[in-house]
C-alpha cells in the first residue's frame, strides 16, 4: 500500500460531444489538474475558444471532484501573442502545442517546421509560456521507430539553441534518445505515458498487430522502455505523468487503418503503480505523478491524497466503455488494474 499526493495529468485528450461525456469522468475522479490537448476540429487556437472548451468540459464533468482542466492552444499562424499572454495571465492557458502536420490524430493543421514560428516562440519565451511538442518527424523515408530522435535532432535542438529561454515539454517521450535529450537541456521537461512505461513493441507486433496498442509516437523497443522506467522512477527531475489518454471507438481502431491513440484514463494510475512496484521504487511514484509536474508547471502541490493498495487476489475490471451514441472504447490497463485498488 502507498499513499500519494492527488496526481495531475499533464497531457490528456478529452475529445468533444458524446465522447467527451463518456470519458471525462475517468480523468476527473483521479486527477486534480489535467492539461487538455487542443487538437479538435476546428482546433483550439484562441483563449476564447479555450474558455468555451473548458466550460464544455466542466459542464459534463462529475461535480465535487476538485477537477481543474487547464488548456493548451494549437500552434498555427492564427495564434496571437497578445491573446496568448491574456490566457496565460488568467490561468486558462498553460502552453501552446506544436503538431508536425500529419504526425497524429487531427494534426493536419500543424506546422511543417518549428522555425516557421520563431517570432511567436521568442515572444512565448519572454512571456514564460511553455511550448508543448509532439516530437515526431514526418518524413516518410524515416523508420517510424526513429522519428522521435530525428525530430529532436533536426527540429527541437536548433530551437533550444536559438531560443534558450524557452521552456519546452517533450510530450509522451518514447525513446532513450528522448530521455537523454531532456537530460541535456535544462529548460526542458517531458511527460511519459503509462503505456510507454508498461509495453514495448514486441507486445504491439509479435503475436499479430494489436490495434489497441497503436499510438503516436509508437511504442518502441525494450531498451527504450527501460530508459523511460529509469527516468520516471528516478524520484526527481523533469519527468512527469502525462497519460496521453486518447479515446477512439473500436470502429476506428479495428478498421483498415487503426487510429493512433490509447485510452488509459480509467486505469493509468494502476499501470504506473505496477511499473513502480516491479521496479522496487513504489515510494517514488508520488514524485512522478504529482511533484515533478507541479514544479515544471508552477502549481502548488496538492493537500489531498490517494491510497493505492496491491491486492493479493486479482479483481475483475471492465475492459471497455460505451458512449451514449453506442460507440465502444477499449480500456487500456485492465490487467494491471486487476491487482490494485485506489481510494
């Protein structure tokens, strides 16, 4: 058993409409702050749009949970520095998200190069607004398992050198190269997902392609997973929990082209707890799921706690949810959740 500060989720997709209504409760019941991604259709590019989206989230979230969504804007030429400053000053916008065009779900409005936004990024550095980066190159000639390293080398490293004051979060870091990059750049932090900590590409591919484990960036090698576990369980530093929980209906996951995304909000904490337990570092879980993120994003540490208990007998857990429209979504982590109770 371990008692941890109430955790925060520094990267989550809550979607819209019926899907939002179906999934938001899973995040609201487990997390205090949640940094909500802006890749809707149309994308969230202004503070007023972020306020509207936040209001829609709170309109369907469970009451009296203490849940507090913080918003991100989608980096496009439409983003105004003055508007961004207002959103940041009012505590609405925590960062601006860069998607390489075509890299992942609803990224077609993203950019072809970070250098195209140099002026805005310099203004963000002055204003203390964080850049959130989907670090994945989109050159089709690159091996998909090498695309995070390529983006970091060719896109993010030059930006960090040119604008050293800019605070950056490498989202859902998935490789040893990503861990090493963050360690070498002192104003850079990183989120790590439950699924990148708990799975490796053999799980994805060895016994037939498993669409429920397909995400972007892809789950990588066992060596990369080992590096992520070492970073997450280190107890201190710039690595924090960002679930990247991204629901897709089974109709999208099991089609000719599986949609990229894993819905882990339901059991993500149990998955992380099992990883830390297996590593013999359960006492450091609180830093990863709460303390490190609070330090990176400048928020107060929570006064409330959760208690996680590893059960001697496995408990059956739900494996999917169903939206009001009848769409089904697979819940990642039911296997780990069978061993844990959270109160």
